[in-house]
C-alpha cells in the first residue's frame, strides 16, 4: 500500500509540511525578541522563573495562556511549553523592589516636620516599620525599581541529569556562583545605572528566549460571572495566574467574574514542593483584605478557596519554610493568616476526609 501511494505522497504531505516549516520559521523569529531574566526561586522540585520583555509590546498575554521557553546555552533549537503563572497586570503594575536585595518596598509618607516645598521621596522594605527608621537609613529613588514580570513554574526532573529542566537549573546556578536561592538579577545600562533583569549570559547569547503567548481554553474565564477553578499537580499554574488577576487586580477595576470557587488538590507528600503557592495564597489574601478595608473592592465580590490534601496517613514534622514568609509592617494591615500557619495546616490536616 505504501508503494502504491508513493507517487502521490507529495500531494498529501505538501500542506502539512508547509505549515510545519512555516511554524518553525515563525518560532525562530518570535524567539529573537529580547527578554531579561529577573528572579529565580528553587523549592524542590519546582523552579520559579521570573522574566520580563525589554519591550512590553512584544508580550501581551491573558491569564490562562502558555508560552514556549528556550535557553540558547543548552540548545538554541529546543523549546518547552509552560503555562504562565502570573497575572497580566504583574507585567504592567509590578511592585517596587530594592535593587540591592530584591525585597518589596513601600513609599514612606512625608513626615509632619518636613516642609512641603522640601524634596521627599523615601522608601523602606515592606517588612520594616518606617516609623522606626531614620531618614538616612531609608532608600532613595535610585535604589528602587518597579518589578514588572512574567513567571512560569517548572517541575525539574532531578533524576535525569540530561533533562532540559535539570540543565536549565544548573545553568542558572552558574550565573549566580556561590549564592543561594532566590537569585535576583540586575545589570548596568549604557549610563552605568543598575536595572532590574539580566539579558545576556557569559556566552553572549540571551539567557532565556520566549515564544508566545499562545492561547488556551482557560483564558476565557473572564467571560462568566461565576467560575470554578480546579488545580492539581503542576497544572496549578493557570490557577495561580487567574487567582492573582482576580484577587489582586481585576476586582479593584470592577471586572468579572464576581464569584470565584477555587479547589486545590494535592498529596501530603507534595506539600513542600508547593510552598511557592502557599506564599502566593497568603499574599493574595492580604491584598484582598487590605483592598476591602480601603473600600477598593466591593462586597459583591466573593472568593471561596478549598484545599484538599490527600494521602495524609501520618503526622509530618513542620519544618521552617524554605523561603521565609513575607513580613508586613505594623503600620499596615496584617494578613488573616501567615504562610507558616497555612503550611502547618496542610502538612497535618485537622479534618479527616472520612468525616
């Protein structure tokens, strides 16, 4: 049969081969757009990669979409798909950070004793009470910058040293010798000023390349008034993107959906690998609570978060989080629960599934 169809094989293969070659050529073109590596976190087995386009017009995405990530140092022709875990507004209105440490900062209000015609633009780490700092210990404008970013969370195959994800982790560690995670990357521009993010590696090529964004079904969540979002395993990343968009940004703009039901399912043995999401839930709850207290989010917006921990057969020892929980100044609103509290509850659930 193959021999009989041989003479006309070209007719049947011309269209699909043309589409395939065209897609590969477009991928090479799209992958040449410049992106900077901003921050990398590692909590076994998940590598969190934060980056930003040099030109924001090159990357306009919706929550729920995915992208292809490449690393020319490993293989310039190899691409791997990952769902975006950040919200679109994280790339437009990222928080201020310290250029020296990468820690979020807040603007310090003008003290009563400073004349109105005097210059005043001071900042301090979000974990510090600015009322206890001297003006000379505060950060100046040139010591902070906006951390606009896109993020993906990658499950690293540690058992296979030849896997692309393992090679990516090893390469990032080479870029930050002697340091410990999380890594913050900066570079100096033509004027010598420090900027957030690193564009090129030691080989003169981009540290990472990005092809995307690409559409996915979950991007249509904003077409409904009520949504139910279910996540498990590393498939949690689109849920992270949608939750960040709603609780931190969209509800302040009176956008839909107005009701969110979120269900997170994971095994007790996997809790440690999702510390990054435990931190995110804590931070999102804080932002929503703070926005409600300031009357920026109406009471008609409702979020229900349900967490199901399976396979909890024995009591686990609660160790300190790999990344310390975010601290909040006493001068600001406090979260209803901390990352430590949520982590301890998930390691040892108080309610049995059999009840």
